[in-house]
C-alpha cells in the first residue's frame, strides 16, 4: 500500500499532497459558492473545511489513495483538488464498496481544459497503481462534469438524490478503450 502521496506533473499542472500551508487556500476554495455550486452547492465553514482537509490526509494513509491538491504551475496556486476516496454514502452495494472519483476546480481554472487535464492524470495513476472499478457522482445539471466523466469512461448507473440535490451515479470498470 502506498503511504506517500506521489507527485504528478502535466503540461500545466502539478498534482501533489496537500500541505499544512495549503489549508487557507483550501478553506477559501470550499467557502466560495461559485466553486462548490456543482459539488453539493453548500460552502463549507472553516471548521468543516479543516475536517475535510484532515480526512483527505488520512485517506492516503489508510487506503493508499486520496485526493491531490491541483496546483496551476504558472501561477503556483492551488486551484482545486482531484482524486479518489471512499464516500460511505449508502448508495448501494453496486456503488459503496468502490473508490469514488472526484474533481473540483475553481471557476477560473475550469477554463481551457484544466479539469480534464487534472482528472485524466489522476485516473491514469489509478489505472496503473490500483486498477479496478471506480464510481463517481455528478449533479444532473453539471453537464461539463458529465461530459468529462464520459470521456474518462464512466457510464450512468442511475439518478438519485444526495443532500437534496439530484445526482447521477456513475461507474467505470477500467480505462476507456482507445478509439
């Protein structure tokens, strides 16, 4: 099991472990309604952001995977996060036992394909290191994330509700076949 968080570099991004000095930026990102509107829609208080920040660090330690801080290389600023976790959301036996993928970038960073670049890099790592099925949930109205999920090889399982939001549950059995 991997106990250290690998760094992943793409053309424009670095995916790396979240560091204590990232917390203020992390809390700022999660407190901004424009950022969180497509992932639950509720900004996090600083305390809730701290719990999430710590949960992510523990996830790497306990499971060998987790979420990376997404750093835009040119500006050297954290613009979001991407990676995998166990959500324990009681969506069913066809969903809950599998790692859940997520990607979330600030609105400014969503321009120009940075979300795709980050999510593809994370999924490439997962496919090489911990191959197997993945699941994801996306708000039914988040068409950009649904397109990205399809590009990553996810297929719709069903629609349901989570926290008052209509979501689509998705499953990916492996990397998309090269077309």
